[in-house]
């Protein structure tokens, strides 16, 4: 018993000694540094928020189920505006600074959408916009508001790229413009959403659409046989490639949910002829500095389109894929003229509603 009591005492003594030595020799400064770094990051995030926006705060949208159970009381989303020094260097260094400080990017719901139109030049616009350090965009078409809406906002957010404070999250799904349920759903998620529509001469657009489908099918009727009813001169308005081009109808539906000021119409033709001009309009619309400019583009004579000198993913000059900028099949000029006549009144109404003449005659 005496011996046991003695060994307990020795054991306790050894433990106390080990703890004492551990406290003496192990450096605890990293723990303190970690705590202080966390406090600094928190402070930086708050100060970055304040300096990068002119508008009060970036109201991050709450995850709400698409059944109307909104938990977010904030109605609209604010957008980053030009930053204090308004230079490219200033903008880049702000993001670099945030990255260097170890801020972790997080996924956000988009605050700007390219909603259409299919074959208008939507991929080109998105790829050009990705040059901007304040824009982060989902790579492929997400189809949330038309195909995957039941999956909820959490699903949608997971498809978005991670962003730092001050960066805009975007996605493009051209079918949104022509799908009737979409405007209401977008408004439910964010009534302040910025909406970009790339439009192109509806006749050329229809031919482009047809060319794309034809490239995937072995047997396909002629364009003229699909565009007119039973070989007549009557336009088959139920044929989807032609329906899409009645832009005024789709816009009227969207305007029931969003004011015109939240739309930007980009000319698909000018996006090819003068990409910088159209990109400048988009940057202004998004409240961003004019970072994307002439030095980012070159004209590739072989492809016949503007291409990029470098991009986020590639440091060498490159054009869009070979399925963008395809050559179109020969279409009977009489058929083309008939379609132009068909679209003329719709185009005129579209120009009036959009407040812009796109010059398709
Ligand atoms: P075509 O292939 O019929 O010429 P979307 O990306 O919306 O599907 O649009 C495809 C169209 O974008 C192409 O149709 C092409 O005319 C147009 N486009 C605009 N800028 C382009 C670019 N820089 N490179 C390739 N295609 C471009």
C-alpha cells in the first residue's frame, strides 16, 4: 500500500514536470497569430465592402425555396460601381490585394444574366466579358430558370463560380428570353436582376439556328420547306426558329415583370463589327470600369470574326470554337425576302419598345 502511494506521487510529479516543460519550450505564437489574422481578415472584408461600392452594401440573396417562402427582406441587389481611382491597375490590385490577404471566395447567386437570344452571339459576349476582373461567370449554360427550377436556389448557387467581394456573378442561358415562366421566376429570385439580351437579325438568326440543328442530323429538310407551310408563301409561325425571332412578343412578356431600365440590348451584328463598342456599353450597364478594350481583340481574317489575344483560361490568341461562326447553307433569296417582309412590323415594334433601332430591313 505504502509503495502504491509512493508511485502515485511520482506519477503526478512526472506529469506536472512534462506540462511545465511543454509550456516552456513549445512556441505558442502561431496560435496567437492565427487569431489575430482572423480578426484582420474580418476587418479587411468589411473595409473592402465599404470601398468597392458606392451603393450601401451587397445584399446577398438568401437561399429561398422556389415556392415563394422568401426569407430575405431586401428587395433589390446592388451593383459594384467604379472604384475610387477608376483605373485598370486600381481594379486589378484591389482583387489581388484581397486574394493575397487570403480572403476565401464564395459562390453567390447571379446578379446579371444573359437571357438571349439563341444564336445571337451570346457565347462571344460572355467570353469577352470574362476578361473583366470584376466578372465571374458560369462556363456552361445552367438552364436553372427553365429546366432545373425545382432544384432550388442552393443547387443554382452551387453552379456558380466562387467570387470575391465586389465581383459580379453571371450566367448565360439564351432560352430564358423565350420561355414564358422565366421572367416571373427571375423576379422572385432578384427583382433587381440586370438582364442582357443579344439580338440579331431574326432571319439570319433563324438560318443560324437551322444550320446548327442540321449539323447534328443526318437528314434534314431544306430551310425553305420548314419555314413555309406546304410549299406556299405562308410563313410557318409555329416553327420554333422563326418564333424565337419575334422579339417584341418575348420582350412584352418580360416587361410585365421588369422595367426597361434593367435591360441592355446588345446588337449581335455590332458585336462582330465593333466588339469594343458593345462591350463598353455592357461594362457601363453593369456599373464597371471600362477595362475591356481594343488591346484585348484582334480580327482573325480566316475565321472572319473578332478573336481574343488572351483570356482568363488561355494566354495565347484564340477564337471561339468551330461551332461558332459557321458558314450557312444557301437559302433561296425569295424565301429570305419573304421572311424579311414577315418580320418587318415586329422589328419596328421591337425597336420602339427597346428604344433602339437595330437596322434590320
Ligand atoms: P453563326 O455560327 O451562325 O455564324 P450563340 O453563341 O448565341 O449561339 O451565337 C452564335 C453566333 O455568334 C454565331 O452564329 C456568330 O455569328 C456569332 N458571333 C458573334 N461574335 C462571334 C465571334 N467573335 N466568334 C464567333 N462567332 C461569333
